C-alpha cells in the first residue's frame, strides 16, 4: 500500500505491503557448561554498495546501501587448567584495498558491486587500539 508523507511529495510504503514475515526455524543447542564472550568490533570499513547484492526486497529509494562491516572477537574465558582462548571471526577489509588480488581490485575499479569504500584502519590497528594482544589470537576465520 502506497502512502504519502505530510507534504504529499515523497512516497512511503507500508511495511505490510512489502514484507511478509516468516517463522524462523527452531534453534537447538547442545547443553554445555561453557560460555564465550562475543565482542562486535567496528572494522572502520564502510562500503557503498548496490542494495540488491545484500538485501531483499530492495525498497524503492534505497537502491544503494552504506554498509559498515564488523568483526567478532570470540573469547573462551580462562579456566583453572587452561588459558583464555581467542579467535577473530571475519577480519573486515584491507586498509590497503588496492593490494587485493587483481580480480577483487578490478571489481572495485569497475564499480561492479562496490560503488565506493573507505577504510580508516586495518583490523590489527583496531584490535591493538582496543588493547588486544595480537599474539594471543589463536586463529582468524576469514572468508
């Protein structure tokens, strides 16, 4: 259902006319006495991308998406018989994005999916600034 705002100039769309909610699948986790701490980290990478590559449906007027990127630091707390363990899930983008592989760098140059980007710091700089010892990372999961 299409409506107009108070000025009658900009069309707005009722959420019900665009989105049909679906029931999520049930979650089941095995029982455990262990817990982890998950910290969301702003990688400082901002992508200016085509919404259709990330969102569905694309809402009219929102065809371009300003996309921040996050990394996740997962820590298993120290135990009486073991030190704390840390892994980093997703390292964000490179500060020196021009040094990506030729395939990826070419996509940036052509603006195929990414129309623009900005990265102020590498993930190692963000972590160090936050007091994380990089030598203490057990692994990085980066796809």
